[in-house]
C-alpha cells in the first residue's frame, strides 16, 4: 500500500509540474542565420573634433536552444570614427559570441534581450595615434542589448535591435587606442531552418 501511495504522489507531482516547465525544458535546437545593418555611435573622441557615427553591420548564426534562449556567434563591423586636427581614424570590428533571451508575446512578435563576450579589434591610424601613427588592441569586449522581432512566417523574421559594446580598445596611456563605448542600432533579417 505504501508503494502505491508513493507512486501516486510522484505521478501527481510530475503531472502538476509539467505545464509550468514545459516551455523552458522543451529543446527545439533550431539553427538560424541572420544579417543586420544600421548605424554605430561612439561615446568618446580622442581629440576635440570627430565624426562619431558610421554605417555598421553584423552577420551571425545561431542555435535556438528552446523558446526562451538562443546562442549566437558571428562577425560585427562597428564602423569608423574619423578625426580631424590631428587627422586619423578608429575602426572596431571582430567576433561576437552572445546569449539571446526571447519572449514571444504572440506567434508574430517576440521581445529580445542579449548579452555577450566579444573579441573585438580596435585599430587607430594617423596622427591621432601619436608618434607611431598606429595603435591597435584586440580584447574581450562585453555587450548588452534589447530589441524586437516580427515573424513574417515560422522561418523568416525582421529583427530591430539596440546594442552597446562596453570599453572597446585599450587605455590611451602608453600608446593605447583609448577606450570607447560603441552603440549599434540595426535592423535585419533572420532565417530559421
């Protein structure tokens, strides 16, 4: 009799817990590809005069683990900052590795939140880099962002996002590139297999 009660209690607990956890623990493992383009904006100028905005883009592949979590890896080009007096440029680009959280409001509209560890190279050229004329740094740059996705079909969606890449570059002393936060506002297409 004790064994039957124990089995009934276990079966009841499992039956009651399934609806609450069904979405998070149901693995979909659906791969996808995406590409976005937009505008980058940096928060600092090495000199007094610079053009802080430029065209930027990213291409990525991802794996939807379940309906709430995806993993992404790809490449981002955060554009070029042009300096004058003294003249020079600052480019930031590299590999992105991010975790994407998703929350579907309905089958067509999904909210996004992301964060990650990115391997970005910052390259400063010209008189703005000092006597050497060039300074570069490849480092881990953390990022965070939010966005939304509109799904035209189960396979194709339009994604709009804002992301911030924190302290790209190295400290300016000792010939460094200088650190800058870079914002990226982008829109692009996602295709899920």
